[in-house]
């Protein structure tokens, strides 16, 4: 009887953890416990500072991983990297906890082999992230037992990518972004049972699950612009990302506390590096931006991904919905010719983001709202110091759910050089 109770609780804990009383947590997001985690829709630092804008507009001073067609805008060599840090205050309405986390965000490079006509990019980027840790206690229905779960998850899916942009016709560019997908997600649930006097019942158990993916994916992009006035352009952009069935292998085991990750220990082996796949639905994005050359840009973009089609490693559907992301952003350069004042020559950004996440719990959509700020400050004639800040809120305390108020910082740099792809001239 006790064994059946444990197995049942372990099987449904990822659902229960959002409806139970969370005693403490240490995570990037509570909601990354669902599906395959959080998706990155907001691009690199310069995109993040203006609401994720990057489908319809890019600059020659930074790589663009949002729309590969905009690689043609890069007329100089770019190398960019960034770190990120996120702090969250999570609350269930009666209790709250501050949590944080961070690390390397991405590495990106742009190579303009024929400036203005053909350029390539390569780098490392994060597609999804999983990072949570919760302590959950609840009463087992129909018994006098109290369960205590320590639930943790970490990892995600990363990509090593190679992209190319080509000027197909006047003002019309197309691009392709090929990815090698890799990474592991590890989830554990350590379960203990106690009677009404607080005395431990039976032996504590642990469920360990590791999903490792290895596959390829592709993203296509297009960009077109036309003049609408003196030194003014209207930009249109679109992207399509197809991942589909992502191959991988799974290891899962139920064993005594601290032994589930060991393949040779005693316990119930559920998967032993069994091959399979998860299905990730296609993503679509569209955007429009208005540019006053060398002065300012303002744009509106949207992305869509239907996670009702998502299938986990077992081929099961999850209670997920459509993701809709909207971003409104702008950037401004006070005076790009002011060589003696770096702050006047800097680029300043602001944006608003709304995302209907795929998480649907207790008849409630989990929405994410944020306001963004950022800047690129010259450190010499070509290179830049980039930063972005997002202040946002995700979820709600109604319907027994969790609300997260968060601040996300991204800090990085762009090393730019205009001598790589230009022929040298000697007197």
C-alpha cells in the first residue's frame, strides 16, 4: 500500500507542485518545471533592451540570431558575448521567497564575407532553460500521512548554430539558420512520508530522470525594406523555425534516497538510456519597424508557437496552450557623429513585452508582462559595451498559483573590426 502511494505521488508531483503550498524554492522560474522549460524568444542583448525586437530590424554593429536574413546588415566583423543574472520574488499569496541565478547567456559572431551582399554567423545560444528547486508539503487524501517532496530541475536545450544571409534582390534579403541541438535536463523528486505525529513512515525514496537531446533544427528568415521619406525606411521581417521531432535518450529510475542516479544501484529502472524523441512545434514570427537613419527606430513584432502539439518523450500530450509573444520597442542615438562624447554617440533602448506562455493551470493562462531598458555604449571607435534590464511579472496568486516578480540583467560586449573582409591597398 505504501509503495503504491509513493509511486502515485512521484508520477503526478510536477502537477501538484503548483497547487500545493511551496515552503521554499531556489529557481530561475517555478514554471520551468512544466514541459521542457522556458523558451528564449528575445534574442541577444540589443534585442532584449527593446522588447525582443529583431525580426524586422538589425544593425551592422551586432550579430542577429532572431532573423538570419538580417545578417546582410553586418558590414564589419562582430564578436559578441554576454552574461545574465535573474532575481525573482516568488509568492503564492501567503508566503514569498527571493531566488536568483545566472551565467553565460550566449556567444555570437558575424562574418561579412561580401559586406552588404552575403554574410554568415556562428555561435552558441540557449533555446530552452530549466532551473527550479521547491520544497512541497501536502496531506495525502484519504490517509493521515503527510508527504514532503524536494523537487529540483536543471538544464535545458542549447544550440551551436551556423547561419547565412543573402541579398536576393534590391532591399530583399533571405537567410537560413541551422542548429545542432544538444543538452540535458535533469529532474529529481525526493519523497518522504510522515504520520500525524511527525514520525517518518517507511523509507525515503528518490525519482531521478535525465533527458539528453542531440539533433538538428532549422530557422528561415526574410527581410525587406523600402523608403518612406528622406532618410526614412520601413522594414518588414518574418521568420519560421522548425524543430519537429527532436531525438534524444532518457534515463529514469526510482530508488532509495540518493541512489536513483546510479544505474547499478538497487531500484526500479524505468528507462535505461532508451532512445526516443520529443516533438517541439514550429514557431512563426512577424515584425514591422520604422527607421529614421542614424537617429531612431520603433517597431512592433509578434511570435507564435502552438504547444498544444507538443509531445513529451513518452509521446503524451501535456496541458499546454499556444504561446503568443508581442514586443514593442525603440532605440535612439542622440548624435552618432559626436566622436568626443561617448554618451551622445551611444544607442539607448526601451521596450514593452507581453507573452501568453504555454502554461495553463487551474483554468488560468500564465501571462508574462515586462518593461525593458538597455544601451550600447562605445568603448572605442568600433566596439561596444551592451546591457539590458527587464523588470517583469509572471503568473498570479489566484487559483492557487504562483506569481513571480523578477528583474533580469544582461551584460556583454561587442568586439568589432572593419579590416577582416576588405582588401588592403598599398601605395
